[in-house]
C-alpha cells in the first residue's frame, strides 16, 4: 500500500487584531514555524500546504518584512506548496453582490504575488472556512477560480459535509414518525452513501455546472495533532507522534483495501488541516510542539509506504475517486445552534448587533448598485452604440449579474468620468469587502470567546467616511435619485425605522423602544472636507496597514451589544429574543420610598413615528407612545414624546411626558437611558482609561450620584466597585475615553452630554451600557461587561411636576480632545486610576 498525507496548516490574524495578541502569536508560533520548516524541508518525503490568510499577509508585509524574506528563501526547497484564498477571509455569502468572489480572489492573487511571488496558477488549492461554505460559495468561487486559472480544489470537513447515516423507518430522518407518530414504511433512501473509508480520496462535485474537487478533512486527525496535553478536566488522553503516525497509517490501509475491493487501484490521501497557532501559541510551548511535529515528520519520512503531498499534485497523480455531492447547506453544529439553527444565513439577521452591520453594508451596496446602474445606462452613449430598449435592459441585467461587474464599472469610470470618481468607487468596494471579514462574525460570537465588536467598529469607521464622499460624488454627477426615504424598514424586522443623515452623522431610530439603534459620527473638522476624508481612507486602505488611528476621525457612538436584562424568554429550554441596549430608551417609574416600579414598559414599547421634517439644514423626527396604566386603584394615561434633531455638529433630543389625571400621593419619575457604546482601548498594554467630568449648573440643587461597576485591574482580572456621592446638579457631563494604538498614537475622544430640565433631578445613575451579554449562554467571565468593553449609560432620574416631566439632551463630540481632569469641578474615573491621564 502506498498512501499520502496532505498537511495543511492555516495561518491567520484578522484585520484590526490587537498588537499584543499578534506579537505573542508571532513569537510563540510563527517564528518557530520557520525554524521547524527549515529542518523539515531537508527530509526527502516532506511536503506542506500552507495557507496564509490575506489579513495575516497584510500584517506580515507591514510589520515583519524579514519574515517574508526568510520564508521566500524556504520556497526554493520545492517542499512548500501554497493554498490560495480570499483576501479578507470574508464571510462572503452575506454579501448581496456576486462579483465579490472574483474581487476577493484577484485581490488575494495580487497580494500573494507581491509578497512571495506565487500566482494563482501555482496554488495547490483554495482555502475555505467551512463555517461559510454553502452552495452559493462553492458555485461562485469555482466560477471565479476558472477566470484566474486557479485550481478549484477545496478541503471540507467530513462530519459537516458528508452524511454518514442512512435514512430508515424510525430514524431522525423519518418525518412520518416526527409529524404523525408512525414509522414511514417507504422512508428507506435509494441514494447511496459511501462508507467512511472512501473519504480518503479526492471526490468530484459540481453545483450549477461548476465542477470542483474536495479532499475531505477528518476532524479526528485534526484534533489528535499535537495532543500533548489534556483539553479539559477529566481528559487524560495524550498522543505521542508514534501513536499519531500509527492511526494515520491504519486509516490509509483500510481505505486502500476497500477501494481495491471495488476494483480500483488508487492511493489514498489523509488531509490534516489545523490552525497554525496550535503549534506554539495554544500550548505556549513552541519548543515542545516543534519536537513533537519533527518526530512525526521523521516517522513518515522513514516509511517507504507513506509520503507527504500537495493537494493539486495528488489530483494530478491519482485523479478523483468519483463524483459525490457535499452536504453544503449547513455548517458546524455549534454554529447552527449559535444562529438559531438557520445555518449559514442565520448569522446575517439572527444576531442583533451583526444585523446592524449587515444593514449598513446593505446601505453601501444599495448606493453602489445605484451608481453601477447609472454608469451602465450611459455605456451605449459613450460607445456610440444604439440598441433596442428591451435588448438594452437585458444587456444591463446580464452585466449586473456578472462576476466581473465591479471591474466593468470601474473601467467605464476610468475612461469616461473624472478620475476621482473611480478612486472613490474603489475605496467603497474595498472597505465593504473588508467589513465582511469572518472573525467578528464567528469567533467573537462563539461561547468560548464572548463578544468583540472591536474589529467591526474599525471597519464601520472607514465605511461611514467612504459613504459620505461617494454620496457627494453622486450629487456632483447629478444622480439626484440616490437618496432613500428617511422612513423605511432599515433593519428588515417588518417595521419602519427613521434613518437621518448629514455630512458628519448617521442616525437610525428604532420604533421598538423609541430609541437610537445606530449613531455614527465623524470628527467635526471633517465637515465638508471631502478631500481630507478621501486622503485618510486611501492612505489606510491602499495597503491595509496593521495598525491605524481611524478613531481620531470616525466612531460609532451607538453600536450597543445585546443586553441580557432586555432578553425576552419564551420557554425555559432557551427560546428567547435578544435585544440591544441602544440609547434613549425611557422608563416611567413609580417611586415608593427608595424603590422604583416600572409603569407601562416604555423602554420596550412600540412608538409611533409621528413626523419627519426638515428645518433648514436640520432633520427632525418625532416619536410618541401612549399607555394606560394602573396606579393603586386608579387608571391613568401616560404619554411620552421624543424629538430628535440632527444638527451640523450635535444631536439634540427633547423628551416630554404627561400623566393624566395627575395621581394623588404618588411620585412619578422619567428616566431616560443616555448610552454611548464608545469605549476605551489599549491594544499595547491592555490598560484602558476612561473618566467623567461634570460641569455644574448655576443653581444650588444637588443630585445623588451613584456610579456602579467602576473597573479596576487586578492580578485576578477585572474588579468592579461602586461609588455614591452628592454632586451639584450637572449641566454637562463629559465622557472622555482614551485610544492607544500600536501605530504609536495615543489620544482621547470626548462626548459632551448636556442636560436641561425644569423638573427636579434627585438621582443620577452611571453604569456600563451593558452589564451582561448572553448571560448563562457564554462563559461568565466573557458575559460580564464593563465600561472597558460595553461603554457608558447615564440614567438621570427626573421627577414629574404637576403631571409633567421634560428634559432636553444635547450630545456633541470632539475627536483627539485636549480635555484634562483639571478642567472639571467633579471627576469620576470609570476605567483606570486617578492621575494616569497622561497624553
């Protein structure tokens, strides 16, 4: 028997990864990999298929040029094959554009050619993350691969993509048993299922006429690789290289014998896929891992019956066993559970925070779509061609469905429009693709890892800037119909939202809760300076540097996490609906001694969109809600109205509440939730800093200020403390949070929140925007949120007077602020320690 091993490590770091995390992985894993490969390539039968993700390569090119030089010299050995892939490691099936597949492949091809001199025709295969792999992915990526002469050879997980069971009466696949209670006598399938031993060969499949090949991944061998330590308490299994070698050879021999009994004489292959970081970084013992792997390589090298191989090389020598379909409409079980068992599509709208990212991406794609159509409308005119209207419409539809749509529009823009138009178009396409990157859509939502909006926030910062300049470009070209209605179902929940925009703000108002679900701002200094915006984005995106300071210019003030205290549970087993904290939810509470009781659930109630009007350059939206509630033995009507005004450099909110009839002997309070999900970050030292500065009003009235969950770092992790004091009634509260980036920049942004009300303000509560994320569903230490991760919520308690309560709130912002603690009468540290606000 002659068998083969296809060894396929995957090197990956996401865009916008933290400096400390990258450097640790570099020293523990990536440098030791070079040392290991330098030894391994001297073995006669050694061969490895490496995949470097696009984000990994951008980082290495930007920060570790010597690494690329050393690796390129290793390629001369002929023992290292390269697996191609997508430039941004994107969750590409979430995109609405079919041309993104080819765009991503070409971008990766260009990146790999520039960095290590390998083009697409030399790839051994194409890396797909199985979590994203469905039928549209396989079809469109295969079509795109043919256009750049790349081999459509993939590795896919056996447990996920090849069904190993038969359908029989009484089984899980017996739908008569499931729905009607009796066994279906004809449920036995006539579709053959190949035995597991046949999954050690290349298999052919086609979707939509696009043929591709798969080398199956066996998770058993993935998880046995480097199994030097236990995975969890109670796990006593440790695997030595000799064991691992024996398991592989035994599996290959069984596969070979089975296929021989079928009359075929083919040599089997066992594919080992694993994250490269498992070597060195996961164990924090690169030397021990290197010895383990080298011993395994040497065992294979000494065995004349087994050798390492490349994916494309194996296919060229052995061919494929048969055409057999992959089960491509679902993915990992835990991923399906995490997205309500909706498989790949579930991620798009099954998670509330991700829904807003995809919705904003849909806005970008909608704008790009309008530009594409407008440009294609002029194609015949530019080329001097006249065709019948129906033929023109058919031609246009065909171009819009083309894999080369982006390139075609770009070429037309270059030839017939001002040069700046194509540059802006390219920037939009680049940042839109970058924002689809996979890690925040998967790893940061998995129960092991908890939540991490950090990556998405940076992508959104670029996207918002590009949208502003492209909108201006459309207007300059007299594409006057590009603006959508301000009232529309923005988040696809079946109900209308209000979407307001100006040159420095994007605001989305959700009628459920009458709150702000998304608020993104640009630095006031960028207002009208589209050349400066273009310069900032082009500088960062043309080569995608590892580290940036984009938060000096662009930041989402409201991009809140799902809050476990808002979760609506339907049944004990876990049926639930997640809701985000958002901002400007309001509660009306009945005060009884020192306790408060909610009336009407206004924070979750449905508000009516009363009006959306323009007041000069400003946009104003009003929302209202009315509830009849019981207070004691009486019934009263409470009306709550919210007005949002989008101004040039601020957001103004007016809240008014009325209670009729006025209740006797009962105290009512109005409690708005002023939220900012802006949070400090320090990707170098992991010591974030944020504080509040209070500016008192002119009166002598005092307010009891309760600050909850002040974050302090300790040896055991984050500790939370509370503080209670009495302050003069504040006229303005400034929230200052520090950003420290690995590009050697350190700056603070400031959010200014002013409060004005004719009513008493006895209490002021300050707490993290979200305290628990998916409580009881993710690990407790990941679920727990603080100012360092969730941002800030301010809850002023405003007393009713004569049955009425009102409050005016103005929110402004300053990027790269010079504010210091000495500028304020009262200072409260939320994250970090007093006296550390050094610039």
